[in-house]
């Protein structure tokens, strides 16, 4: 559910040290923190992946787990803050780009059934709902039904884009997860392939006090204490925040997602 993560109430008491410059620095010099769902601790973006590898190794081993699963990280920079939106998820070793696409739509993006695409190592991967796509760099687009492990090389970032009009661009990275993570992922019983193991906390800061923001208006972000005019909109913990028709508070647009999947099925039958 979107909203402030509740680290304590913001205070608007005046201070001799508070200047427009310090307020601006508090608003824009935001460092993203993400919370691990295994241990509950929070970590900065740079240390998150290293922590997860260590934390995942502490899971009980399950003999005969087969191929080790994938640890997929997805980053989306916010246009008005230095912090990034971050998701880390465990996927089965044979998961496809299409399953990753559905995961991102379900957790972060879906609003109107927009087109989406991956680009990795100069190759483009599309869903079957694309109408007569133009080749990228002279090579015909490939299907999103390619396995993630075949399309994205560990250590090499890939591009994901949702909505070719009001586009949200994300950076995707993949690495091998400890084998014990496979059993954990299966135990989560998620509605879509992939189980979220870490997600960022809200990165925005109030323009007045530098505290945690909960609303936005035409001039920036304000905390719950600073909400004053009545026309502010809630903030959403998604790189899709601010896009037309997007309302994370209402949850993913499952009907739009079903329509996308139905079009893809019909295109391949």
C-alpha cells in the first residue's frame, strides 16, 4: 500500500539553521533505503544486493532444489529526487521475460494495459500484443517468452520500458541466488512468478521541513503536517508515480493486465 512509511512525525518548528538552500538539499539529496523481508533491516541501494546474497545464504538448505534461482533487481530513478525506486525479487531459474514483465506490472506499473519492452545487449524483446513492431538496429524483435537467464547476462544491465507515451524506464540486473532461495520463493505463494524479497521505502522529502513526504502538489512534496490547500495528491511508492491514470492505492489494474495476457495468448494460438 502506498504512503509514508511512518518513521516519526515531521516537525515544522522554525530554526536559525533552516534556509531555502538547506530545505532544497534535504528534498533532493535523498538516499534510498530498502527493507529486507527476510530480516527486516534496511539498507542503502549500494549495499542491498550484497546484503541479500548474505541473508539468502542463511535460509535452510533444501536438498535437490535443482537449478539455483535468479535474484532480479529493478531500479527506477525518480525525476525529482536522487533516490531510486528499487525492487529485488527471486524468480525460478527458468522464468521468462514475460513473467518478469507481468511481475512489474502487477507490483509497480499497471494502469491501462500499455505496451512494454525489454532491451538487452542490443536485442529487443516484445510482448505479442505489439502491432507490427519496427526492428531495433536492423534485427527483428524477439519474444518476451525468452528465459530471463538467456536474455540478460549477469552483471550487464538491461532496459525495461512501460508505456511508450508517458514512458517509465527501469534498469534490470540479474544474478544467481543461493539455491536455498528457490524453496523460499515457492513458499511465498505469490499471484505471479517472482517473490519480492526487498523493496525501497518512500524516498521523497517535504519541501518545508525535509521530513518524510506524504503528498505532492504543483510545487513539490509536503508531509502530512504541511498539507494545507486540499488539492495535493497522495504519493505512491512506484516509479510510475505522477503518471496519468496511475493510482497505486487502488492496486494494480488487474482487468487491464488480464486483457494484455489474453491478447498475447490469442496472438500465439
